[in-house]
């Protein structure tokens, strides 16, 4: 009995500490964005340059013309992420989008399911009203139609005008689902879509095969769908429901979890609807149409069972790792370099044991394969799609060893760093930030193409 009380006390203490750290970090990000916007507003007010330069050199015009011929590079954020236009001037990708003249940073649901985000990404690019599909919408209990894009960000997108995608964390899986939808011609009114609309996919800590962290955060390993009654994700669920129910316009314009199509605003469901959502009888958490079930091992295997690696698309992956082996034991490495948000989870994930009374998620499962991690994802999950079927892959030490790159193969590197090394805080990543993103953009422009590329400052 005493031992059980001690275990319960430790679990509650861990929950309190984890909740506090996440809450403080969330407030830090939000306040940083607000402070940045206020600083910019004051700067514009007092130091506004009244001189407008209207003349441009011919060289600038030529550069603009040639740049428009390049396929865009689309940066897709991960869980709790945001695109351009949210959180003011703060950049999820820490300003990496400024490294190329043809970069798009869409704002997708930060907690919505991989399926819903893939649908949103399509209409963000092509334009029109987001259509989640009649069958899916009825099954999940939300509206069939969502946000309207009066003008698509790349309306000419097709097989002759393909796109490079770079996805961080769950964003990488969103791109894979989108490509499969294109191959399956899953968008009503667009019968000409195919997998070749995607020129390349680059994953930064991509969530391809799920993560054991979901179970530490509160997902039940028995089914990979339900939540434990006392957990970090339960607190998150309650907070998100209340945030969306209050539906404060200026606040949601600043940051949005993406559940508007579930219509859980107080204006639509009232107080009794809020109680229904909090009790788990309605809303995205009741239907399972949110991101965490997609990130469990079971959910990822189910998702992967119908996702393909296509022969005409280039695939690259950067898998992060913040653990090392000491006398055969997996422990956190470079403790001072680990973000406080992730340290506890790195330690927990390196000690993961699959519940003995629960069937293993796949044949040949071993706990030790999942111990290396970056605090959010297991390293084995980030290299390439592995389960239930392993896709063609090749470990890369030096890019030159693999050039010319071939389509249809997942080229992957192992990078020493935690899960948020290459987002939000550029200074924290140091020189690695520029090395990684420079190599990604250079590869997109010089090595991943189906036709002769049009380079900047060069008009064919």
C-alpha cells in the first residue's frame, strides 16, 4: 500500500512539473510574439521611413522573373505549430523561410488530425473552400466545409508545376497523406491530381512511425485512442475546449488550434454544449479526429498501411537524437543542450517498456529499438516509414556520397539535437541551423527536379 502511494505521488508530481513547464513555455512563446509585435509597431510609428523607392533596377526585375519560374518550397509545421500570419511576426521555422525567394508557410490546424490538415493544405495552395469530405465529416461530427481561400497561394499547382515540401514533426506525415490523396484523386472537382504534383519531401524530425511519448502524455497503450483520466493530455483537452468555446476573435486570430469546423463556440453550442464536450461526449476529442491518435504507434501503423513512397518523388529525412549509450544503458546526452520542455520526456522515453499485458504493435517489436529519442519522437520513427512495411531507404553521411540522388528512396541522416532544435529559436540551434536549411534549399534547387531547373538569375 505504501509503495502504491509513493508511485501515485511521484506520478502526480511529474504531472505537475510537466504541466507547469509546458504552460510557462507556452506563455513565453505567446508573450515573445506580443512583445515583438509591440516593438515593431512602435518602431513603425516613430521611425517610419517616409521615403519610398519606386525605381528598381533591371537586374532586380530579371531576378524576380526568374524566381517566379522556380517551384515553391512549402514549409509545413508540426503539432502546436503555426504558419505565417499567426503569433504576429514570430516564425515557427525561425526565419528559415527567408533563405529562398519562393517559400510558403501555411497555417494549418495545430492540433487537428493529419487527415484534416492534409485537406487544409491542398486548398491553401489551390484556393477555394476547404472540403473535408462528406463521409469523413459525418463520421467525425464536424462541418464538411471550412476556411475559404479566395486566392490560392499556388493555384497553378499540377504535375507540370510540382512543389517541394519540407515538414517538421507531424507536418512530414501530413505531406505524405496529402500526396496519397493526390494519387487517389480524393479532391472533388480535381480529377487530374496525381502523386507527381509533389516533387520532393523533406522531413525534419518527421513523425512517420509514431512515438512512445504519446503514452507518457496520456494516451492509453491498449488502444492508442483513449485518454487516461489524469494526464497532461487531459489538461490540454480541457484547456483547448474552453479556449475554443470562449471564441474570442482577436485571440483566435492570433493563435488557433484549428477546430473551428467542430463549431464548439459558445455562440453555437451554449453552456450545455460545453459541458457535453468537457464530459467527452462531443467534439474532436470524443471522435478521435485530432492529432494525438495519429501519433501513437497503433495510429501511425494504421495510417502507414495505405501510404506509398512514389517512384518519381525525392525523399529526404533528418532524424534527431538526444540520447547516447553508457555501459549499454540509454541516457540523455548533452544535458545542457536539451530544452527544459523536453528533458523529462527524453529520460522517460529512454526507459520505455511496452506494457506486458498489451499485444505488441507489430511483429518483431523490441523495446530497445525505441529508446533513442529527441524528447518528442523516437529516432527509429524519424528515419523513414518502417511499419507495417519498410520503405526503401539509405543512410547518408555525406551528401556527395549519394549524388546524384534517386527518386523513390528515403535518404536519411541522424542529427544530434532535440525535437525543437530547428524551429522557433534560431540562435539556440547555432551554425547547425544554417547548415541544415541551406542544404535543404540547395538540394531542392539543384538536385531534386524532373526537368531542367530554372536557377535564380538565369532565364531560359
